[in-house]
C-alpha cells in the first residue's frame, strides 16, 4: 500500500522559526552584556566610567557595580545583570568572571544549535559538564585553616589586584583582621557582614584607612564649642524621641489676652526641657546619641544648651539602619521616651572623643567592654571617586574572606583552574557518545575564555599564551597560570595568586544555570 505523504503546515514552520528567532535574540542580547564588561576582567582589565542622569560619576571595574548601573532593556540582558548580582551575594567576588563564562557558553550554544542539536540535549550535556567541572575544581583545591592569616591575606590581595586601589595592600590586611575579629575561627561557618561597618571620610589617602574596635560617626558633636568633646568612662544613651516641649496631637492656637502672662508661657518650654535633660544626667548618661527624626529636628537650641552645661556629649542625626549595629557594639538599648531613661539601658565605652581630620571632624567611640561582636572600618580617600571605589574594594575583600569561612579551600588563580577543568572535561567527553559528547567538549572549550581574556587584557598574544598554558597543564603542571605582571606562564601559587574555591564553583554553577534557563525559553510575551 502506498504511504500517504506527510504535509508540514505553514503554521508549524512559522512556530519553529519563531522559537529559533527568540533563542537567537536572547543569546545575542546576553552576549552583548557579557562583551561589554569582558575588557574589565583581571589585574590589567580596563575600568568603566559610569555617568548617571543626575550627574553622578562612578569609576569601577567590578562587574556587579557596572551591571547594576547599566541600563539594560532586553529581558535576556537583564538576566545577565541578575547573574552578576547573584554571584556578588553568594561569593562577593568573580562577578565579571561569571558573566564572561556565561557569554562564552552562549557562544558555544549558538554554534551547537546551528548544527541542529536540540536545546534539551545541550541543556542535559551542560549540566553533566558542570558537575564534572566542580568535581575537578574540588580535587585540585587546597584545604586552608582560618588560623593561617597569611593565606587569607594572599586571597584578599588577589581580589584587590584588579581594582583601582590595587597598590594599597593594607586594605587586604584590614579586611582579614575585621572578619577574624567578628567570628570564632574555630567554629565559624559564615560571616555576617552587617557586623562590619565601613565609614567613608574624605581627606587623607587610602593608606590612612584604619580598623576601629568600636564606633565611628562621620560628623562632629552636636553642641559645637560649648559642650564636651572628650568623655572618659562613657555611659552611652541612645534616644528615639524629641528633646523638646510636648506638642498636642491636633493643631491648636493659643490666644494670650494678658501680656503679663506671656512671660510665664515663654518660660514653660525651657523649664520642661531642662527637667528632661536633668533626668538624662541623673541616669548617669554622659554621651547621648540621638536618632535622626523623620518629622522634625529632635533637638532644639534649648536642649543642646542644657546638655552642654550638664557636660553631656551629644551626637545627633543617627540613621535608623545604624541603630542595631550601635546597640550590638556598645551594649545599649534604644530609649523611646524620657520616662524609660534608666541606667540599665545605657551602653559603656572607655573613651568617646571628637577627632579632627583634614576634611572636618569625626567622633570615635573606643574601648568597648565586649569586643568581638562588631568592628568599624574608617575608609579614607583624597576624592569621592577613589573613596567609593575603596569601599567597594574593601567589600569584595571581605566577601572573599567570607567565602573561605564558608568553604575552607583555596585554588590557584591566573586562569589555571579553568584550563585544568577544560582539559579534564574534554577527556571526560571521550567517554560519552553522540551529541552529548560533542556538547560536553564545547562546554570545556568555552571555559578557555577566562585565560584568553586575561591574556588579551594584559596586552599579551592570547592564542600563543593559551596554547602554551594548555601544554603546561597537559604535562601535569596543574598550578601553571598567566602571570600578567611578568607577561609569561609561571607557577601561579608561588606568585601568591590564590582565590577561594567557592568563587570558582559558584561562578560555574550560576553561569551554567543561567545559560540552561535561557535555552529553555522559546517565546517572549508581554504581560498586560
């Protein structure tokens, strides 16, 4: 019996073309975002100058910072911006690397799809290759103890190498000391970075950045020249109410018909405020912190005058989000009204003093009774752009040390792990069959983008450098990497270029998951 010829409707053909166009569009958009920040990878990477509509200028080469301020309209492009954000949350470093890897994997996907391989097969193969890659990275890592401060500092310096402030290695030491001060190295499995506060103060150089075991407020005392500026054996109170005469809940007008009674009305407000100030003094408080009031100024000239006379040092305009940190540091309790102002709610410190700087004054609180809960990093810089970049660099260094607390393993940097993974995953692909083997090999080749880009950004010849690197690893030199400062292949561990295992595993996992997610999208619809 003759077979009936199968007909393909025009609708089916259009649907397939539509799927192909949507995937191609997504890949092009995501790769464009990855290519935009690829030049900022590594110690010799370029910086980006970001200008916002309100005239603010930011100079940075941190992937997460660049993508946060970049205006991306395509949904797939936005996914790459979210990818950098996810890497920043998980590991704090490697935000540029994760986007570069995702871009290279998308290029591989594009080539595989052009050969007619179905997205589902590519997804399965990439997932298999990712698991093998993480296994290889784990096997080549070196365990580390948190008591080995020298190794921690090396990791922090590596993260700072690609920053504008890379020459200031003191930031790495400060970041390590800050983390070790707020955790118990023997038992810690994570670090709460909210316990480490970074205060920025213009003036001086980044060399003058310091670690303070206590609190720093980047403002002067509230009562100016009249009150104390240095208090020893401080008893610290934190108030969340207004030191002024009480007001009625509704707007009222008071008409005084007898002018002789006017004087009595005017004297009543200072009298009430003086009583409140005396209650504060009676509790033993000699340092008063005042939360910034949302409705109106929490202090008026009478309260400042009386507090100065009573020798109470005042710091006002404390931000609401800083309240918890202050309480954890000095051991005080926020006080909501004057009747609750009791001695047991006060915090303690050995010294509170106003210190002059090249750009104004700051207030330092030091000698806290239970150190080890929180620390403050006072960042200094000659201008706002440098100061902002110093803050971002310190944050990245803190995140690198946090990664080592979460997963106590180190691996080499300089493109060494990516080449090693690429070679071992390529060998693994030879044990597979058909399209799956082809896809796994494509995944392995895509990982070479990291050493290729490092060499390219350093002004080296990328093809010859990557080829030489491949040969070194084929000969068993697992720690051979690109030394961008010497412009050659060296044993990267001897050069102290190391990074946490978590940074690399997180980057591979997140990049692969994002690429697989993009592969599964076959249509874009606009919601109402």
